[in-house]
């Protein structure tokens, strides 16, 4: 039986959660033209009057909480495992720039190359900062090769590779490599694929006509989305499709002290 700590809400938690819905809805109602507060709230609680170049950046910020709702729903309500809570959101922002098709193609290519170089990084036995910095450099090199290929093949579409945030690609590569080492290739492939799929869903939601303008006019919806995250986390933690996740047996790595003791121990005989 699931405890109230993970499923239910206490009295104070219910009131606070209710406020996360009531306050933004009240502000939205106050912006209706028939309301006396419409002019005040429309001026001080709206991003619609910002310059176009500022609105472009604001749209990405406004979609972060929506992406968080989708990720939490997929992980807790559906039970689908992904590579952490934020990589799918960052990928979705990248897909908004490159388009879903090219974004997935570049992502798959770069992830395959990063994983191909992983045995070489293990051969050098570098510490964490060295490995991550090497992955960063490998991703940058692949992106530069893509730009060179665009010049050789005269394909302007390959210029989009420069639009992919390099940090997002590095985080994906690092997460995939960690999962591969700890849980094996089946789990790494599954979680990487599901992360990309969730990112596609978020990116497609951002392309719904009028959705971006709605968020610019009603930025208070961000608070309502936080309320949705609370509701999903506390009341809809059902893990309905958890059976679809590959069953993995986590590999227990020996501690550094144990390795040093084993290396320094005299051999029998």
C-alpha cells in the first residue's frame, strides 16, 4: 500500500496546491476586457508588448515548465525511464531551432560517435572532469565536421548543426555513457530513445498554433504548471507502463579504496 507521504496531500499541502491554481486563474480572469482590472493586469502581467527579439527568447523560457510537466507525467504517471529530468526539456528547445527531423538525425549521429569514442576514454583512465571535457571536444569536432561537410556538399541544411546547443549534446552523451556502464546497452538504448521521444512531444506541443502567444499573454500559467507538477507527483504517481522498461541488473563498481587494496595486496605464492 502506498503511503500518504508519496500519494496523498496533507491539509496545508492541499491549500498551497490549490493556490497554485487559483491565483493564476484569477489573474487570467482579471485580464478579460469586461473586468475593471483588465488594463492594469494586461500592462503589468503580460509579455505580449515586449520587442520581438526579446519575445523569441522568452518563448523558450515559458515552455520549460510545460516540458517539466510532460517529463514528470511520463516518468511518474506512465513510469517510462528517461535520462534524467531535464535532458528532454533541453533537447526540445534544440529541436525548436533545428526542426525535429534534423535534430533527431544530428543527435543520433553525435551520440553514436560519442559512444564509439568511449572505449578510448576508458583506456586513458581519465578522471570525471577529463572525460567530460573530452566528450565536449569530440562533440565540437563533430559539429565542425558537419559545417565543413555543408560547404563540401553545398547543403545549406547542414548549417543547422551549428544551432544545436553543444552543452545539451554533451549532457546526452554523458548520460548515455553512464547508463551504458551501470545498466547495460538495452537500458541505455531504451532511456536514450525515450528521452528523445519525450523531447519530440514537447517540441511538437510548442508548435501548436497560438500556444506561444497564449503563454506570452498569460505568463501566470507558469505557476499553474507548477501546480500540475505537484498534482502529478503526489496524486498520479501510478507507473502505469513501468513494465515496458528493460529489466536491468545494476553493476556494482568496486570502490577506489578496494581497487587500491587489491592492487597493493601481495600475490599468493
